[in-house]
C-alpha cells in the first residue's frame, strides 16, 4: 500500500483508467473507446494503459463488467426482502430505473451496443434478481426490461401500472399452476 494515496498504486491507477474509460463510454459509446483519449484524460501514456488494463477489448470488458456489477448490486438491494410477484415487479422497475440512471448502462441500451442480450448469463441474473427459477420467465423479464428501456411509457407511474398489472400478475399466475 502506498502511504501517500492510501491504496495500492497499481489498483488506484487501474481504477482511474476505468473511470476515464467509463466516462468516455458514456459520452461516445462503448464501441468507440479510444486508448489515446483515455490516456490523455488520466494523464498517463498509452503504454501505461496497456500495462495496467490491457488493450481495447480488455478495457471495454472491464468497463462493461463494472457497469453490470454496479447495476446488479443496486437491483439486489432493491429486491431484498421481497418475494413472489412483488419481487418480480420491484426487480423490473428497479432495473429500468437503475439502468436509466447509469451513464454506461443507459449508453449501451441507447447505442444498441454489441451486448448479447440473449445471453444465458443475463437471463440467469434476471432469474436470481427476480426470484424465479423458470428460465423462460427470466428470459421474458429481460425482454420486458429492454422493452421499457427502448420504448418507455409516458411516465414512471404508467410503467409501474403495466408492470404490476401484467408482468407481476402473469408471473403470479404461473406460480399457482
């Protein structure tokens, strides 16, 4: 640990690089990350970026992983203590709210970035966060969230009404079959 910065110098350098890359991704999109721009923003050389995080793909993957983890933690906090259809409603509504508020995550959706939204990992995460073991329901929840992000209703109240009336209700019916 470095006495001056109160952290490991390498870790602190990586975090500064990832923060600059996240800001760039939020402004220009994840697919347009530029190593030279990020190095200039942090005040280091291009070689330092490569040494600390690797190339453009590793930088992109790191920014994406951090955004996913950040969004996932916030949704997990929101659904804690909820179960059944209420948990599904809270998971969907908080996912929409959190993604909209996160500059990197919202940028991915806006840009239609090359993220595999059909990924089994994404459906598993949606299942865990919403409390469902049904993989088909989890995949549908991902699509509901993406639909609300790409084609929002007039306001949050309308979205909540639709999610509670149709998404949570259908999920609740499924549980009783």
